C-alpha cells in the first residue's frame, strides 16, 4: 500500500518538476509547481512528518504560490523560446544535471548506512506531530526560531523597498 | 519503503531543478526552479529525520521553508522592480556584472 | 690667505659669474652681463697672482699644496676627494688661462654688443673658464675628467652659439663627439691607474708609479696611450683633429679663447702633468711626439692653401700645438709650456685682429676678397702684423724664443730626436710664410671695396649670409647681431688687443737662453723628479738653434712678401700648375672623407641595422610577444565573466559535480 502511494506521489512530484522546467508559459509553470508541492506534502506524510506536510500545503503551496500567481499575472505572459543565448548551454545543462544525479545516487546507495536500507527505526507515537515539533522549536532551537522570524521581517521590508513606488519626481522607467 | 528511495527521488528532483535554472530564461521560472531545488532538499532532510528517528531534521526542514519564503519574497520584488523599469524579463539582459 | 684658499677663489669667481648671469640676466640692466663676466675673470686673475705669491713663499720642496672641499667617494677601496693641487704647473696654467680669458672677455664686451644672446654668451664663457680652471687645478684624475668633460660641453655650447646656423650646430656636435672619444680614453686610463696603483690622487699615483712599473711595461704604455687619446682629441692632433677647423663656426672670441689659448692646450697640460707615467713609458712618449710632428707638418701645409681667414688661423693653432706636444713628449717641459704661454698671447691676438677685419668685411671671411686695410683699419693692421711676427718667430718676439727652444732641446737630445728638430724647423719656415700670407693679404695691396668704404667712414653692411656656405640666414636669436664692431671704434677691443700685442712682443724675455730662465726655475718644483727636465742645452747650442730659427723665419717672411706684395700673380699660377697638390691640401688631406668612410658610415649602417632588424624584430618581438601572450590569456580568462547569470550557475553546477565526483572516487 505504501509503495503504491509512494510511486503515485513520486510520479506527481516528478511530473510537476518536469512541467515546471518544460512549459513555455510561466503561468502554467507556476501551476505545475503547485502540483509538485502538494505531491511533496503527500511524501512528507508518508515519512511521518505531519506538521511539515501541513506547513507545506498551507505556507508553501498556499501563501508562497499565491504570491507567484500574483506576480505572474502582474508581469504577464512572456512567451519565450527555450533555446539559449549562451551557446551550448542547452546541451551542457542536462548533461551536468544528469551527472549530478548519478553522483548523488552513487553516494546514497553506496553508503554503508544500514538505516538507509530499511524503513528506519521504530518511531514513537507523536513523531512529527505539531506538539513535538513545537517542543523542539521553542526549547532546543529557540534561537533558530527567533532568527528565522527576523529574517522574515527583513525580507518583507526588503521586498517593499525593492518593488515600492518611488517618491514623486523620480521616473520609474529605464 | 526503504529510505533510499526517498533520497534518490530527492536527488532526481534536485537535478531537474538545477537543469531548469540553466535552461530557462525568464527570472520567474528560474525562481520556480529554485523552489524545486529547495523542496528536494527538504525531502532529503525529512527522509533522514525518519531514518534517524529524530525530529530535528524536520525542524531544519521548517526553517528551510521559512528561508525559501523570504527568498521568494525578495526575488519576486526584484522581478516586479524589473518590470516597472521596463527591463525585458530575461535573465540574459542583466549583464552589468560583465568582466 | 693661503695659496689653496686663493686657488678655491680662482675656481669660485668664474662659477659665480656664470651663475649670476645665467639666473639673473633678466633682472640685470642691458649690458652688465658682459662686465660681470669680465670682472669675474679679472678677480680670478688677481687671485691667481695671490696664489702665485703665496706659493712662492713656500720652500721649493714643499710647493705641492693640496686642499679638499669634501670626500666625493669613500668606499670599497675608493677614496676620491673633491681636491685641488696647487703647484707651480697649475698656478702657471691658471695665470695664463685667467689672464688671457680676462682680456678676451673684455674684447667680447664690445664685439658681441648687438647680439641678442649677449648674456647667454658671457654665462657660457664664464662657465668655460671655470671648467678649464677645474681641469688645471684638479688634484686627482676623477676631478680632471670632470673638468675635461665640462670643458668639452662648454666648447660644444659655444661653438653652436649661433644655433640657427645649420653649419654651426653640426660643427658643435662634431666637436663634442670627438671630445667624447677622448673622454672615453681618459676614463679607461683612470680605471687602469686605479687598478695598478690603487689611487686616483696625482701625488700618490706619481709616487707609486716608479715602484709599480718597470720601464715600458705593457700596462703603463697602455695607460699613457689612453691618456694620449684624450689629449689628442682635446688638442686636435691628428687623427682626432677634424673638429677644430669646423669649430670656427663659433664667434671669434670663442675661437680665440677656447680654440687657441686654453682648451686645446689641455692635452699639452695633461702630458706635462702626467710626465712620471710618460717617462716610464718612452714608447708612448715617442708615439705622442710623432703624433705631434705629423700634426704640425700636416696642419702647416693645409694652412698654406685654405682661404677662410679663421680657418687658416685654426690650422696654425693645430700646428703650434703640435710643437707643444712634441715639446712635452720629448722632455722639454719648460719649453713646451713656455710656448703654450706665448702662443696663447699671439694666437688670441691674431683671432682678435681677425675678428675686427671680418667685422669690417661685413662677415665675409674669405681672404681672397680682403686686401689693403692698412689705412682703413690702422690699429687692427698693426696688431695683426705684430701677431703674425710672433707666430712666425721673428727674432725678438716671444714666439721666436719659445718655439725654437723646443727645437733646440730636440736637437740636443740627439739620435732619433733630430727628426723633430728638422721637421720643426722646416715647418717653422712654412709657418712664417702662411703667417704673412694672412698679414700681407689683409694689410698690403690696394684697398678692397669694403676697405675703401671704411676709409670713407662707413662700415660696410651686407645681407646676413653664412660665411661658409653663402646661404641667407634667418635673423632670429641664435645668429650674429646686425651690427659689426671693429677695434678702431670700440675701446674694449683696442685695450685687449694692445695688452696682448705688448705681451706677444716682449713675453720672450722671460726665457732668453743664457740670460734668464724664469719659467724653467718657476716650474722646477713640479718636475723635480724628472730625468729629462734637467737636460738643459748649453747656451751656445741654444743660440745656434735660435739663429737657424731666425734665418728661416726671415726667409719665410721674405718669400711671402715676394708672393703677395711684389708679384701678386705668382701663387695663382703655382696653383694652376700644381692643381692636384693644391686640391689635396685644400681638402685637408681628405681626413674628413676618410673618417667618414671608415668610421661614420659603418656606424650609421650598424645603427640602422640594429634599429630595423634587431630592435624591430627581436626586441619588439619579445616584448610584444610577451604582452600579446598575457593579453590573450587575459582575454580567455575574461571570457568567463560574461555577465550571464546562467553561465555562472552552470559553472557552479559543473564545479559541484566535479567536486562530488572527486570525493566519490577518493572515498571508494
């Protein structure tokens, strides 16, 4: 049962990813990414990471993707051909990416980590639940938590500065 | 399922994301591919957390999500600024770092 | 004040004069530059007399005073001082140089009055006198070479004084280049001296020389020959003489001072000063003497036929210096230096008179066009004849005693040295002839048109023309002023010429054989270690020699009278009959052409080859090649910085993949 779910979700994720890089219309790419993200949330569930899965759906596929949709709509459709100005990149890139994948695979499967070949140790109930994640966040990793919040604030301010309207008198062109 | 599978999937997704960055020209799509890579990383983290029986991997993944959100915000702000200044939305047009 | 203090003042006044004029000429009122220059040299002359007096106060053995201003270089076995040596020889030279220079400065005050480069002239002339005094007073070889080089520079700058003239600038360069050849010889000699004797100082070197060298050892002969290269270049002896006739492009006072009285005598001074070396290397001394002999004969023959007035006098200078070189090379130091002194007097006088005549001729220098100035220029004519008499060695004049004393010494030494005596006497005959060639041509005969104009009270004027080539000159600065000044109308010129005239006539009384020997006794302390100095010929032998000289001199004058006054057409017919000989002599024995073919052309060809082939291909090739290589490599590397974000991402990814592969391989 689990395998079926895995493969189904995996195909969903892979399909979404390939669609992101393959579709010409950026708007469609955004939509494909949403599919991908939801599939990933399902995979998280399989890995007993409920809170993360929920966060993925709500934050990522929800808020972040909405942002993308807004900007894609604002910017409009820029149909672009997929070939490159940099000569040869079209061919080199997949090759490099494939090389990377192969290396990573070798690294993963070639390790002697026993735990990777199994499902992992038995896990307690409540593994990955909001309660235990919350405990970790607010006790052991409090500083990380606070730093992440700061980062969010800074990012928000930065975005406003970057994209905000200039004061009167300054042209917004060029 | 053995954890390996998840890791291999994550590697594949990462590679796809990397290829996407190199191939596409629209900054929007490149950001999307960045998301792909980040999420592949997240998947690997959560898989390792499962394999180790330790939730710390999940916390890490959460923080990665936060960072990804911030980066998206800034990136999109850049795209909007580019659009406002009528620079064509083409990553090859921004070449001022040329040596 | 001590003798050395006076000596430093002798050096200081001309330098100060030169600097004051050079820096302040705009601030000085119109013609004061000339008076400042003259005063500076006058003061230097007085200080020379002071040095003389103080020197004579010392006992004879102690008349070698040294004084040093500071250590010039003191390291690694070198000990060079900025030091002077005050001894009879240097004081003698100082007196001659400052005395004659002062008179020439006085002459120039009037002669160059309308020249726009007036202040520049006096600054340069003062600098020249300073350099010459430095050369003469130097106490070591390094300072000697410094003075030597400065004198060469001053000569260059004064020869090309009228720098708008093409011929003048070329002559200046020629003189300088040949002088530099001499400098090179001197420097090498200095190196050898230091290597063998370990010192540059005169007194120490001369003391160490007899112990360090055996007679005619190779090194000491080499040193002397290298010194001779310097001496011959400076004194315009064959084969380094070709610059002197061309140096007549400079103003007449320059010719008088530098190329008659002082600079060209530097070589003679050098040989006299380094007599310990020459006495240890008789071969070199003989070579010097033969060089001098060759010069005196060749120059006299050329002076018989050239037609430019100043150049005749220049060749005469060359010839007389040949006498002096012979004199100091064979050991007649006192006689040679005595002749140096008297020659300074009468040669400067001759040039001054020539300047006056040329001014009257509106800058024409060709004696074929001059005649009959005795009524138009009475004073100049008189002094011209006085100078010619002294040059010819007419009995009683200073030239008579000095020149013949050298020849008497040569005869007295006997053996091979008879050649010098015979050659010298034969040339004395020729000297008398050409001296009065000038004299009679200019003074006697019917007045030429310019002379007649002058008798009428009007000084001739003409369009400014280059006397040598006849081309019109542009009349900006660097060109003789529009007015000409003759002695009859300018009192500074008259006074200078008068003093020199008197000296030329009576200067001989200081060394009359059997009666007195002022110069010889005076110079004795310098030459006390010399074996040859003390070979004084007997009085009767001396008077015999003087008698022969007198006869030859009078015969020469008589022949000149015959050719130029009594039968004016004789020389013209002779010229036609011996056209080849005439052409050979007129072309200065083709020395210029030979040097051109042997030295200049190959050098220029070599230079051209080096430039076009070696420089362009090899040197530029290497340099440009290296540059191109670096540029190319940089361009390749620069290609990475394309500005494309995705290219950078590609590189990142590629690098990461490579690293991953590496670690995989390593860990397996």
